[in-house]
């Protein structure tokens, strides 16, 4: 229970790896900034082979997580397959602060915000980064790119609040379930932090849950053009139900998420307005963009420049219909 609440509050103790279950085992998708995994040299694409002396080939994520939790030593040896070699790296658990928002000012007065997860601090951090970008530019942003690739989701409240930053009215998301309390609808209040500047949102097959709520709200309300690949399709509402003396809880699925148009997210995901090939998405490397690598930024801008006009037209059509 403590681990679940800690993640929502933006901190937890661990190694800082994001993993994906594949047909023959578990692959590391990414490492968290400033984490033990990043410091040890773990890389996205590394396939887990062993934890200490335990073979984890063909193990599930649940089995791998159990081994990591129950590891007796403070230093954990991870053996991974990288290209055609096996590499063993030593990691030590530590408390990790989840920095969910980072940003860059791109040429032409375009803001870029990378949102890696949704926790209880994400809304305030997101708004602060927009203010910082405006300040660095010296005037309001001409447009905003929100990168939700590989964002596994997080808290519902932060997804709703961030959506509301850009929407003047309309439904953000609704939930439907078997119990009365599970049926809710969340609406936008007037006010757009970008003052109507166009938006592009990037998603991929690892964008899930709260990331899909944000993308769906902006898409269905004609506020942003969605680019990339169809998202993961995790549209279930999970509730923590304390039991016993309050130190343990059950995590139950109690409802499902629906976009403003009434589309279920569960198992369906968000279909982008513009589909990018996986190769193009790989070329638009998030870390390289944040590091300010010139070549990647040029590729990034070249791939997205042609879509600003579509995003502007989307807003114009929406305003005419209102």
C-alpha cells in the first residue's frame, strides 16, 4: 500500500527501471533520470537475464518484481543481454524522486514539454514549465508540443487538471461502472493557459491510462492534433480500498474511462490523427531533444513543422462550430 501511495506522491524506493513484458521475458524500456539504474549504465532495450543468481529468462513482470523486492542484499546484480553480449551491472536501491515534467524552448517560439508520468505534483509542475517557457521566450508561446510517449499514466486528478489548462469548456473524461459512485463526468472550466495557441501531442503504444485521458480530451475537444501510434488502451479505473488496520489495501478495478465522444479507452486506446512510423518516432529521441542535440532537434522540427497548419485549422473549425 505504501508503495502505491508513494508513486502517486512522486517518490519511491527502488532501482528506477521501466520494464515491458515480451513473449520470452522482460525488457527494460527506460531508466528514470537520476536513478540507480541510470547511474549503473542500464539502457533501454536491455533484456533481463538474471537477478543476482536467479535466472529470469521467460519470467513474467510479476515474478521479476517479486525477486527484486525480496532480494536480501542492498546491492543487486542485474545481468542483461545487450546486442550480442551479456553485461552484469551492480545497482543499489535508493529513494527516487519522480520528476514527471521537463521542457525545452524550440526555435520559432515553440514550447516542448515531456510529461513522463502523472503524479500529485504533475499539474503544478506542468503549469510552472509553461510559465518558464513564456518567460524565456519573452512573450506567449506560439505553439506547444506535449510528448506523452512511453508515459504509463498515474493519477486521474492530475490528468483532468492538466487537460483543463487548455480547454475552455466541455467534457474531459467520464467514468462508468457498476456502482453509483463509479459513474462520474469531469468538465473543463473556462480559461486556456496558451490563449488558443496550437498544440501537437505525441503518443505511442506505451502511452497509457492518464496519458490517454489527456490525449483523448484534447483530441475530442479539437484542441490538439495527436501524432504517433495508437496508444496502449488501459482504460480501467482502479481504486484503493483500505482493509484491516489501514496498513494494507485492495486495488480493484471499479469502472472504465471514456473519452468526451463516448469512446472507451480500455483495449482500444487513442487513434492518432496523424500516424508516424516507429522509425520516425525513434528518430525523435526524447533524451536527445531534452539534451539540446542539434541534429535531433532539426529532425524533430522537420517532422512536425508541416502539422502546425493542421493544428491551427482544427482550432479554427472548432471555434466556427461553437
